[in-house]
């Protein structure tokens, strides 16, 4: 297997708006990130991924870009960016940018031009359709509620937007669009960035006959109609040939709608497309037919199976990625752990899973201190456009019976803002995120969940991450080792073996609030490397959320 830095590295995702505000305007910024690079380095991180920092009207917090060659005013200037990149490289770390090219902002110059007239040179940069018998071109729904088509009075046609109406989809059929994207990529790579996380890359190629959807189930719609379109591999191979191939850069596609069976078409060593995919099996695992606001129960086995099916397929010819949360999903400890009675134990157990399974791990900001979902009680506290759209449509469909409290309860569990509250640095006001008034309220638990407190506490989640990362870095077995999962009688107990050049590591995890017997003899020669319980282990029993790592 080819050895590379992006297989060996650990990624840390920053959501710049919520990371650290340096100038008191309540919005995180690049100088804020610079001031916290030492924290990230102390964790043992190798690669930073920044959610979008380009010029944007922020309808979707930067995922609606109006100028790919400028830094968002809220975040700073190009000089700040150059300094940030230099400071990251100085510390031996690398930087990935977020490449959002399925759509632009409607305030991008291309769209402003495109909408002017049907024969504008930029018209074909986007997807326009005439009304059909005075109606919508088809019944495609947007990811964020309502139709995916928006009528534009000026030219009396609809444009396609799979996300908000302020995020018109680019027309990848147009070779000029593709060249524009390659220019953007070269611009940032020539500046020295080390690769891209590619937003909804699986959606670029549209089915050109735009067939109507025949189900309400959103995941099925993504699979059948939106993702893995007819020319996707041609586009990605072209992107590789034209751009990626000429740089030592990593490409990580956000793979919404890519099933494990199709993984190798994107990341197979022989494909010359992408290096890795962020897959979604476990991220959509509790989404019902109507999506995130329609949560449903799932089994632990189906959770493990997501990782196993991807790993089985990628074992020989590709490479995987492991993550349990990002800026689009609830906090991992609240979602997959127990953020009450076993907050610390379960946060550490989840960290163990992320950092010991085969694949490049990505840690989302704040997870290294076990940040949790936020109990916002009023719709005014929320900021996410997806949530507001869901709020409006639920209200609209309720025939005057709308139950705001019931909606908020689901939002507290499922909403994207859970992951977007300010990073909790200290126990000072707003968690030390800003001296001003933050764009979104801090989670009130910053008084006891914060970086400063955890730096001082040797038993903290933060120090557990450090130890775990230290262990991972000592042995390439964690990276290139084979992986064998051993599932026993007890569903909650998850164990796996990593093996490399005769060296063996065992990981044992108890995903439950109960004591579980292991039904498994720990070999006498096994040495305990790390556990999330500080007192001596009790042999054949695992305590609630206990995680252990052994070496042979
Ligand atoms: O959160 C989701 C919807 O409930 C996901 O389906 C999400 O929309 C999908 O993962 C795509 O996310 C990415 O593109 C979006 C942006 O809003 C997200 O923040 C980004 O990560 C549109 O650019």
C-alpha cells in the first residue's frame, strides 16, 4: 500500500465563524484561528480543514460563495490568510480549503450576469428551465425544503437550486464552468494550500432529462436522482488530470448519496479521481423518510455495519475516512454517546473509535473537549437557514395546529446549530470566544466544559485525545494495519484487531450505560496502553462506556 501524509495525518475541522473572534465583532476570524494554532498543535493535529472562508452573503454561512478569490470580510483579509497559512506550515501542519462548486451564491457575478438575459454569456453557467404548462419544470425538492426550482421574473425561467434559493446550482455540462473551477483550485494550490474538502461533490453531474422524483423519502431521492450522475466520473477525472495531479494535494469528497458499493468508483487507486470520501451512512442513520427533523431509532449493529462495509470495500484498493460529526450534525457525544451520566467516558470512547479504526480521522472543533448539543428553547436563538425553512414548512403544513415546543425539542436533538455554537475556550463570558456579542449564543455549559479547565485536568477529555494521538503516532500499525472486527454476543461491545508486520493492537469498546461482560479472554501477553477509566481494569467486565486499547 502506498504510504502518504494524508493517510498518516489527523484532520481537525474548523468552522471559522464559531472558532475564535479576535476583533470583538462576535464572529470568528482568521486572526482568531492564528491565535489558537498552538492549541491545535498541542493536540497532535497534522491537517486543518477550514469550512468556507470566501466572500459570501452568508445565507448558508459561507457555503454560498460570491467570490472565490476573496476572503470574507467578517473573517479578515488575504494578508491574514497568507499569515495563517504561513503559521500553519511553520508548525509542520497543513491546510485544506473547502471547495464549494456544486453551486455559488446568487450574488456571485456569474449569476448576476446569467439572470440578465437568456443570451448572456454566463447564462449557461447555471441550470435554467422554462415553465412547463405554467408550472415548475419538475417536482424535485431542495435539501432545505420546498422546490429545487426558483422562478426568475426577469427572463421568465426557473433556475435549479438543490440547496437554498440563494445557492443556484452550477451547470457542470458547460466546459467553461469546469475551467473556472480548475482556475480557482489552481489559485489556492499555487498559494500553497494542501488540498480540498469538496462540498457535495457527488451531486455535480445532473441527470439531463431531469426525471420527476417518485418518492417522498429524501435519502432515496438523493440516491436515485441527485448523486452519482451520469458524467460525475468524467468530471472528477478531468479535475484530477487538469489540476490535482500536478500538486501534492489531497482531495476529500463530501460523498452525500455515495453508497459503499460505489466507493471504489470514486477513490479506487486506479481511478485517478479522489483520495477519500466522507460517507454518510452513519450520519443519516437516525433520519426518517422526511430527513433530519423526522428522527428514527436505529440499532448499534447498523451503526457498526456502516464502518465495516466501507472498510471491507476499501481495504485493498482505496482509503477511508472516519468522523462522527461536523458542522451539519449534532454533537457526537450527544448523538452517539451519553452527554449526561457518562459524558466524559462516552466522549473518550468515541474519540477512541475515531482514532483507532482504519482510515484518516477527522476531529470536529470542540469534540476534543466533549462539547455537547445546545438546549436553545426559543426559535430566536437558532441561526441555521435549514432549520428556519423546516420551521416555516412545518408551520405551513400544520393547518394552524403547529406545536412550536415539539419542533424545538426535535431541533435540540437534530439541528445543525448544535455544532455551531462558539468554541468554549474559558469559563469567561461567551466561553472566551468573543469580547463582543456572539453571532450565536454560547452553550451555557462553557462554565465547566472549556479548553482552559481541561488543559489543567490530567483526566480531561482533552488530555485523553492527546494521549490517544500520541499512541497512534508511535506505530504505523494504526494507519496501515489490517483490521478485523470481532463482534460477540453482546451487541454493545465492539472489538477490533489491528495488525501490521506482526504487531497486534486490540480495541475494546462498550457502547452502553451498563456493565458488560466481555465473553473474551484478554491474552496474558496483552499490555493495556490506554483506558478511559483511571483505576485498574476489572478483567472480564467492561464498565459503562469503557474503552480499552491493548498492544501485543
Ligand atoms: O445536513 C444536511 C441536510 O440535512 C446534509 O444533507 C447536508 O446538506 C449535506 O451534507 C451537504 O452539506 C454541505 O453542503 C451544504 C451546506 O449547507 C453544508 O453545510 C455542507 O456541509 C450546501 O453547500
